[in-house]
């Protein structure tokens, strides 16, 4: 799989702030004056209470314990990392952080675009070890630490699957809590739409079930409201789908057809049957030109008709064309670039398209990618379609706010593991220029593609008011707070 094909696999969750002063009131025996004192957290007591492991700065294993998928955040140093060995460990970690006034963030797969799964001087709660999988009666119980490849490989034994993203090392938790887009989005909806129930530890240390009949408001909020806002989810129960054969097509066009391809893809996103899906990659090359290709899928098992329909909307056959049929696991490994994925650096953002862009906006989008390429900045605009089943509210409703949207643009710039300030600035310039180019048609951003400096409300759309009310109910003291959480 080429580098440009792999770019769209980055999916991800929510960032954090710092350590709050841990103040305690102490009284001297017999004295009436109250003196402020700072009580150091009793880390040893937390360690003794855990089934899993606690890692502290300077200890063997600490450096690896707080790493995220993006090496750019390796310098962020949590005061402690809890590798949860049980749900009780998650509960103990929350109560410890609350007692000691530590900012607490959950880590699942660690793919968050803004490094939201780590926190300087706070407490990271890594649910990675909670990755158990159990299948029965067309439903799967998934531990919050499970990775997507492992989930698909397990379900394949039962000829079942789930609509998910594609990157094999992305965690189920962040994906499902923020929505979860992928090749099945139009046929079966988002990952979050398949969630039947969740187990979550809230800010008061209570283990709750969220479902249509238990804590239904929390169930609504956790399906698309993003991770790290309302509690730490420890497991999910999801309704599965059949793991049938899939038809694939890959088409390319020259740069001269770029505007026509975008226009035709938009029509495809609106008019193609829900069994058809195709995402569009516009990538800057080292020569300053644009590379244009589409990867498409048909859940009917044959992609011939879907490819032909897209080409008819564009008004030109692909310069190169490949059409194939893949089994469930062949599709998983093809789309994910293998069974795992190495750590890599990047900076990215998103725009949710409220509807088809006009010609001037399309030219602006293409211009943003091309300008970056000419400046030797790695740049791609990756367009994922919505519509179909994703346009329909699932049973119980959900907080995911973009049901009527056409699709999502991902602005992606690959970076070295430890980029320079100039490299970061250049990548951010590309993402910012992309936003400006499509602002007329942007409804907001996708919560799993969080960006530093972007307005938090832009990710929640019309769901924000209700989310605020639910936050007040389950986290009235705003314990789960960080730069990217809603308060």
C-alpha cells in the first residue's frame, strides 16, 4: 500500500492540560488558625491498590508507558500512568486523581490527533490491557483497550464484522465514542451507531451501565460525544454485521481532471446507493503536482457498477483502474496496510461538509494542497462520504451531530517523529489554508480529528446544549477537564 493510501487510516480521541495545585487544610493541635499545606499524593498507596501497574517518572517502563502513536508527544510527562488491569483499577485511579486534584485522561489506542490521551503532570489511565472479546447472539462484548485488527480477526471466526475505521492499531474506545467512520458507514452507519451498551466509570467513581434502559442520557452522549468528557469507558457491547465479500475499486486521474473528480465525487456521495462507498485522496507530490485517486467499496460483493457510476458522474474514466473482490480479512489487511502500523508523526484537522462545494471552493481546496506541495510540505486532502445509513439516527439516538452532512475532509500532513518548529508551522499553515478554502461549506469539525486552537463547540454542533446538561449531571465539578473537553 502506498503512503498516500495509508494517510486516511489515521483515526482517533481528546487532549489534556496540567497538574492542579493539590492543596489541603491542616490544623495545628490546640490552635485555631488553619494553615494551607500541600500534601504529596500517596503514589505507593495507589500502586498497592492496583491489579495492574503504576509507572512513575524515572521508573523502568515509564517512557514506554506514556507513549502515544504520534512520537511528537513523547516529551509530555504525566505524573503517573496507570495500566489498568481491571475495572476496579480505573475506579481507583479516578478516585486517586480526584483526591489529589490531578487532571485525569484516558488512553485507549493513543491515536489522538492532538495527543489528548496524555497529560503533563497529570494522571494517564491506560485501558489497553482491558481488551477481552466475547461473541454471542450476533453481538460482541469488547474491552475498551482492544485494537481494531484484533477485533476484526476475532469476529472473522464467526463470519461477522463491525463498521469501523481501518487503521489496525486504533482503539475501539476512541473510535466508537467519537462516531467512527469507515467503508461500511453508508451501508451500516457509524461504529457508535452499533453500540448496544457501555460500561463507564464516572467522575464519582461509580461503575455505570449506559444503554437505552439504563442511564439513557449517558448512552446518548457517549455515542458520538467524544472520549474523556463524561467518564472512562471500560467496555462496549456492539451489534455485529455479516462479514461477506467486498468489491473494491481503485481509480486514478491526472491533475487536469482534479476539479471534475471532486465535483463527481460529491454527486456520488449524494446519489450512490448506500451499498457504495468511495473516498477521495488529493495528495501533493514532491514535484509540486497533485496526485488524484479514489478507493471505493461495494458491499454487494462487486464493485464494477459502483466504479462505473463514479466515472459517469466525473465524466471521465480513470487513467488507471483496478477492480477486485476481497474477503473480510483481506479487506481489513489491505485497508490497514497490514496487521499493525508503526508509530508516525503527523498534524491534521478536518471540516465537515454541509453540502456539495461550488466550483470556486473546489478550486480553493485544490489550491491549498498544491501550494503546500510547491512549498515542499507533505499535504493531503482526504474526503470521506457520509449519507446512507449514517444519515439516520440509530435506536436511542446519539450525540453525533452531522447526520445531514455530505462528508468529511481530513487535512493531513505527515511529519518526522520529532519535527522542528518550522516544520510544525508549515504543516499548520497547510491545515489552516484548507479550512479557509472551504469555510463557506464547513459545518464544523469531526471530534475524532481534534485540532489545537480550534473552538470546541465546532465539533458538537446542535448536540452541545444537551451534552452540557448531561455533563452537569454526571460530572458537576468538571473533574474531567482538559483543553478539548466540553465543560
